C-alpha cells in the first residue's frame, strides 16, 4: 500500500517526518528519493524531532554520514549523492552504525541493491509550491499503520 501526502509548507513536511518517528524501531531503514531541493533534509529534520534529537539536522552531503545520539533512538543520516559505487557505500559501515537506531539514506535509489528487504521508501517531489510525499513500504513496513500519518 502506498500513502501519499501533500505538504504545502516546509513545516508540514517536517510534521510528516515527526509523525513517522512514532512508527520507527531500532534497525529501521528509510530510503529517501527526490530531486535536489525537494525537502529530503527537511523531512529528516522532522524525523529527528520526533525521535527526540536535540541537535539541528544538517545535510551530510560533504561528510557523507552524520550520527545523532541525543534522542530515544539514534539517527544515522547518510547522503550518497557523491558516491560512485556500492563498494563506497559498503565501506561507510552504515548498517553497523545504525544497528540500534534508524538509518536514513538520501538518494537511496543509488544504493537500492544494498538496502535490506525491510525498508521504507520515501519519495519527495515538488509540485508547484507544495511537496508531494509518497511512502512505499517494503517487507515488514507493510504491516505498520502508515495511514495514521495522514493528518
């Protein structure tokens, strides 16, 4: 089942991420897909808020991975935009780093063969001035009540 949400403002994009945090469990993987400027990092900021993370979330584009541990679940935020191979992704050790928390991979399509069967694909697109967020669950994500994210 696919869930689609429309977010006319940046605050609403963050709110969807915040609500999604309530469904996250240790070891979860989210794959974010969308063009530059679509709001992927904004969405992750909302997710971090929902996980109780106190630090501001910034894009890990140039350092590749940021780990936030101040919440009730750690958040590992990875940006694979600059990687050129799956081997580079493997070398980051993101699954080990995120074992007890939530792993979010921006530009997840680039490393989709390396992602586990159980993951949530989050597609973010800009339609005029509003964002469209599509949640596509795979594996055990299909058993979660994603419908409650629709406010």
